[in-house]
C-alpha cells in the first residue's frame, strides 16, 4: 500500500471514530433533550411558546443534535403566531405522518 493510501486510510479511520463519538454524544443527550422539549412543544404549552424558548431550542447547546439552526432564528421567529400554528401541525399526533408535512 502506498504512503498516500495508508495516510488516507488513517484519516478516514480518525474521521469515523470522531463521527462515532459525536453520534454517541447525541444519543446520550437524547433523554435530557426530550424531557426538556417535549414539554415546550407539547399540546398544552405550544400555543404559548415564547420566542425565547424557541430560540433556545435552536441552539446546539440545548438541542444537542442540530448545529447552526440558531442562524435562522430571526427569520423563523419573525411571525411567532404563524410559527406556533406550523409547529402545532407538525407535532399533531392525530394526523397521519404524511399529513403533517
């Protein structure tokens, strides 16, 4: 095996291990994130969802899953009543999954 090939293999192994660690961290954080945001996005609270709560969710520090969502905060939160209605449709368990999108 050439040096270039061996180096590429080592780089890919490192990337794979790093990605695996990130996935483990996401999965480990899942119960905490669900406990926090199931209440926030629940049927009873969603109509009163504040911009601050939603912006908090957009932060990777809080959602522990999606990076860079916070960049969209201003545009998404521009019309909070519309955002709440859209989220209510998305989380409505009475609708078939295909009807939610």
